[in-house]
C-alpha cells in the first residue's frame, strides 16, 4: 500500500497522541490509558489481534466469514503489514501494561495512487468492492479538494475492555494526528451503531448512508447482519 505521502520525518515516532481515564480491567478503579503509534516491534501482535477480534466481530467481515477463510486471512494480513509501514496505525495501552487494548489500522489514501486491489478471496472481494463503491460515490478528493486523506482498515477493541469508551478515544486520536501531519480530512466506513455512534461523538458526520438491503440489491450480500445502515463517515480537522 505504497502512497506518494510520507509521514513527516521530524515527527517523533512512536508518539503518544492522547491519554484518558477509564475503568481498569478487573475493577471500577479509574486508570490511565494512552493511544499511541503502533511500535514496530508489535506489528505481528497487532495483526494477530485484528485476525482474532476484528475479522470475527466486524459485521461485514464476520458475515462472510473472513475469520475462517484461509486465503482472506493471508491477504488481509499482507494488507495490514503494508499499512503498518506507513507508521500510522494507533494502539491503546493501559498504564503499566503492554497488552493491546485496542487498535485502529490507520492509513493514507492518496489521489495520485488510486489503485484497486485484486483479492483472490471472493469473501474479501465482497467487503472490499462494496466499500470502494461507496468511496467512488463520495468523490472525496474532488469534494474536499485534497490530495490525501486519513482512512482505516479496521478498528477493534479487545472484548474484555469494551464498554469503556476505548473505541471513541482511538477515533479521537485522529484529531491531533491530522493536525500534526497537515491532513484535513479523515474518511472511514462504519458498519454498525457500535462504531457509528462513537464516530459521531468525536465529530464524524454521514457522507453516504446505505442499507444492507441496498447493498444486497447491488450484489454484495452480508447474510445475518441485523443492522440496518452502513455509513461512510467524514470528519474535517481544522
């Protein structure tokens, strides 16, 4: 996933973007969490986390069974490895622990490097092509007059840490990141209320909204998904 964009060389890496207080793992005691750049030596752990949690829990990926599709697992892992090289994914850690609490696989999408990926896994193609169709409708580069925007290929929180607002803080970290990197637009597909609500809370608004029924009419079937809406959402960072 090479792009014409590079992280500014003068920017510290890895860098802590935000800290916040939330409940500890096994008690109601408030402890400090931090959202920071993913350290290079945790790349394999990060990919393992995403394969274990994100591919099963995210409605679209879970619906088509990416977590049990060997080809999709390999192809998604390769994509995540390429994304990590951009030095943009962020990870959440709890104070005094190096356990991965949550992750957001952030990446840059560049106008000069628009290419569509050809996946061998039909299941992964279903997820990818439905997403790309929404991006094409949105015409982000033209609408916002930008050459690059911040996006993501997966947001995940360890199930044991859910209910603490971790996902919201992982999304909120994009604000100082964008400011530090000269980026003004971030766009992501949010497939269920569990991510759509936190996204709206930090400043994302609806770019394109479709129902899963409408996706099915276009040939992208996500059986068993009980949520109504799939949302491409945008946030402008000043």
